[in-house]
C-alpha cells in the first residue's frame, strides 16, 4: 500500500471505520494507490480536514461522515484507508 505524500506529522491515528459514532478528529493521512487517494480527496477527505463520524451501519455497510457542511457516505473499504487523529488523542 502506498501512502499519500501529503501527510501531517505522525501521532496516534486510527482508521475511520474504527471510530465511534459521534467521535470527531482530523484526517492525518490517506493510504492507498493514486486513484483511491484522488477519489477521497475529491470527496473532501484530505489530510488536515476535520471529520466527524455520524453513522456506522456495522461491518457490512457504509459509514456516514460530516466534512465541513457536507455529509458523505463511503464504503467500509475506503473508510479503512482514511487515518484519523481523534480529538483528544
């Protein structure tokens, strides 16, 4: 797996799909190939962006997040590639 060259300084992070509903943080890094990274950035998910998990449909469904004024649904596989530094971490 490749890592996005645009990363924030290291620190404790967790994949977006491991966050709890209502938990907020800041995107630390996006990992994956160029196409996946570009797709997530096009959705507004980029390093340094604040994010909040609004809904988690469980192990088989998508996650819904708030990024700015937008609500975005992404599949669990893509959510695993978004590494978040949770607030208070």
